[in-house]
C-alpha cells in the first residue's frame, strides 16, 4: 500500500498509523526500488554463480568459499524480503509549502549561534551529517508541529539544546 500525504491530512493520519508506516521522500522511494532491483537481478545471480563455482571445488563440508557464498545469499535474500515488506506499507512524503514543520519539511534552525538546514525524513533515510533528521529521533520529534520563530528544546545526552526555527520551506 502506498500513500502520499499532504499537509492537511497529515496530522490526523500520522497519529493513527505512524508505527505501521515507512515514511520516505520520493528520492528515498527510488533508492529503495533501485536497491531491490540490484539485489534481485544482479546480486542474486552473482551469488548463485559463486555457489555453483564453489560446489565444483569439492567437499562442501570443508569448503569455506561455498559457506561464505551461501551466507551472503542468505543475507541478500533477507534484505530483499525486508525491502519488499517496506514497499507494502510505505508512504511517500511530498514536500509541500507549509507554515508547520512536518515529515518532508526542510527548514533552517539556529542553536548556539550556528545555523543548520534540516529536513525531516523517515528513519531509513536519516543522515544527520547531511541534515536529514529522522521523524523518530528526539530531534525530529521535537521539531514536528513547530512554526517559524518557535523555540524548540531538545534533550540530548550532552544536555538540553535550544533551537530557534528561522525559516520553513
């Protein structure tokens, strides 16, 4: 099931099903599909070929190459199942102009005199170094629902940080 959320329906929708849904941006959806395609059409074939080659090397009970290839195939199959399950219950978050921070929002925030551009994304797309903050992280949760000029306090292991929302795009 794929859902596309927009600002107005988002707030009531998220409260009901947030734990059941994988949130992704359109770019994130394409990355998931590309990874799945590579795993199914390239990685599987390569690992099957490695297994066949290793079988030809002799006794399978002492054949490290065979066992390594079988383990790698098992991991690839597990990842394929994980991605297919994720795609069954995924919501594509479109960035819409809004005065309220929601999943998919890009915004500027300042803390301790340092300005950062952040974007709230689903947990599987998060990359804090790049400013992509998970909606499930303490930082992401703290910003959700805030507006421009709001003061947002985030509890971190190093103590509380206070951000000011400068702009929302």
